[in-house]
């Protein structure tokens, strides 16, 4: 049988998510992955985790204060992927499309009745002189179901940072409280176009444009648009690919800094 089984035990101290609270996740997960033809596969996973929102600043807003506590999340994830990329090292052609769904709630023994849907895709074009044009995008939404009253902050959607809107701080795009602290949204969408070119062996330059929106309601695409332009370097080293980008906002809402941002990332895009 061509069937992959993966299991994981984890403890994650996510102190970098916010300046006004800390988050801890610990638990376990397992998943099964089955190929569906030459380029596609489906994956079914289950996660049971304890999520703790703590160390909340005394001056934090009531919206952030209300998130304090321990949550037991029991959830199922299902995804389908079609991947024709020629490489994950330097991708020059092909595409990747992923459709996914998540469901968590009391019927699985947890206390967060939430579901989510997502679709992401990327396309790569090999152009003359070893240049590459890539286009990628993603749409996501989360909402409550059953007895769920609100989506907890650890399941809300954020944009900003090295993997989405590179001209903005990490998770800084989207709804905020009166103090300017990100609260996350229930619907997000972003798109990016990037053109890379060789500079020397294992070093490439890049120019890019990112566009995204995060709204506070499920299935609501009417949030305020944020966008940026920028330049970057791609270094292909023995430890793995390194991306360094500098993005400058073109459109930003009133809560976001309009100055440029450096973003650093290491690793492959699987």
C-alpha cells in the first residue's frame, strides 16, 4: 500500500505571536497520506492539543483580556494537493494547488466549535535567461458552528510577514483593537507576484508585489486592502534556501506603519 503515516508530539511556546500575550500549544497529532495518481495526494489528520493564552499585559484591551485561559482543541484536517513543480529547491515550472478543510469541536471531546476552509495555489513560469515568474495566492475563512460563540484568537486569520505581505510586520494586517493590537479576522485573501533573476551561482535577485485583505466576518471579502512592493535576495546554501526581502507598503490601513520592512526566511516551500 502506498500510504504514509505521520505522528507527532509537540510543545510550542509561541511567545513571538504578540507583544501583549503569550501562547503555548502542546499535544499530539497523526495523519495518513494517500497518493491519487501521479501528481496528487489526499491527507487526513487528527490533532489533540491544549492551548494556553496567558501572560496578558495589564494594559491590554478587553478583547485580548477575554481570550485568557486554557482551551482543549480536538480537530480533524482534510486536504487535497495537486503538485507538478519541478523542484522545491529552485522551482522553475509547474504548479501547486491545495484545498483543505478543518473541523474542531465538542463532538470530538474539545471545547472550540470551529471550522475552516482554505484554497491556496502557486504557478511558476520558466522564462529566458534563467529568469522565473511566480504567482501565488490563498483564500481562507473560519467560523463557529453548533454551540460555538466565537472563534478563539489562536484560530483567527492574520497576514503580514515573510510568507504573505512582506512590507508589513508579522501578523499585523487585519482587524485591531483600540490600542492597535492585532485581533485577527475570519476571512483572509492574498496574492503575490514575483520575478527572480540570476546574479551569480546560487544567488538570485527578486522583485515582488503583494496584495491582501483580512476581514472580521466569515465569507466577507470587503475588508481594507493592503499591498506592498519590494526587492529581495535568494541564497541557495547547503543549510537550505534563505530569502531576504525588503518591502514597502503601497496601500495600508490607518493602523499600519507605512515604512519599509525587512523580512528573513529560511527553508523550502513544500
